[in-house]
């Protein structure tokens, strides 16, 4: 049996379960290799914007079952809502067992304060023109599919895979500026509120860096995504680290594989939302 890595905190975001671009098999393999005390799902976990009942394969279900399994074993799971799973925001501050649904999270880590949230609140295109943002999401999913087909040919030709979206992000000045502005605004707000860490997702850009301004400094962290970068943030023994799947592919024990033959995603979502509505009604009656 493979030894699992025990970690204090793991942060993952922008999985986009239910879309063709999601690397669910790789994420499942990663989740099966770790035993975190706290797991923070920092938004865009299930892509409700692009949810298709006809497309939610077993690998995607296994990710959900593994997360539920971690919670059942004592791991504290925080599901923080993002723009692609914003429908869950009406159930915010709902807890069931070791799973908590919220829009943001404040944690004391040692003697430091950490602020976790997805980050879409900074995105004017989402706040002011939601239909345009959704159209962009569909376009991004199509680009990822096209990129996968392109890379199949490149690999067969003996060449290195190529990321179209990464090239666009690096080559378009407005995209580079947006990422920089996002990081600086998040850090500025964190400093103003006295937080030592600010941890986001949303822009699919894994990052760990200290940002300093006139008012002070904080550590800006971004967990990246499981569409292109396949990254996660890990905190253990008083230090943050950025996990990259391609550099640390975990060994996999098939004997511990999860059976999802009896799980139906529509039923699962219906049960979770029904429990949330019952909780809201009970709170209102109390």
C-alpha cells in the first residue's frame, strides 16, 4: 500500500467538473495520494454554467466521492463558491458534517491571518455583463478541446505539447495587465484588512509571491487550476508550497480505487441543494 502524504491544508480551485477541459483523472490521482487535515475548494469546482447531464463521466464522479470520503474521515472541507458555481451562493454559510459551504473564509494559521476567496468579485465583466462572461467560458472550453486535439498530433510527431491559452495570456498585453491588476488589488485589500495571506483562484494562474505597497505587505497565493496547470497549494510544517502535477505525478494504488457505479450526479446535486434549502427553512423558522 502506498504511503499517503499528510498535509495541514490543501487548496484547489477551478476544477470545472462537468466540462471537457477538466483533468479529473489527474486530480483524482492527486487526491488519492494525500490526507489533508483541511481541504479548501476555492471556487469553480462544479461548472454549473456549462453543466451537461449527458457529460459527467466516472472520473468526475470519483473526484466528488474522494472529497466526500476525505470529509467522512475527519478532513474539514470548505467549499467556497465561484462564478461558475454561483448558484450555490444562496446556500452560503451552510454546513453538514465536516463540509461547509461559504463565499469566503478567514483562518488563523499559526500566528498569521489568511483570507480565502475565489476572486470573481474583481472581474467587472462578470459583475456587469454576466452573459458575456458565460460566452467567454464556453469559448475557453472550446479552445481547450482544440488544444488537446492539436497536442495529440504534436505528440505523435515527437514534439512538445503546446498551450494555446497560455500563449494568448502571455502574448496579449491586456491579459497580462489583468493578471497583474488582479494580484495587486487582492493584496492591497488584504493589507488594508490586516491579513498576512490572501488566497485566490479564478484567473487560472498559479502563484506565490510577496506583494508590497505603501501600507505594508502580504503573501499573495493562487492555487491555479485543473484545466491547464494542474496545480494546488499545500501548507505543511509552517510553510506554503505550490504543487505541480506534471513535476510530481503521484504513484497510484488501483486497489483503493473508488466505485462510482451507483452514483448519479443529478441525484447528488439535487440531494445537496435540497439539504441546503431545508437548512435555510429551519433557520428561518428558528
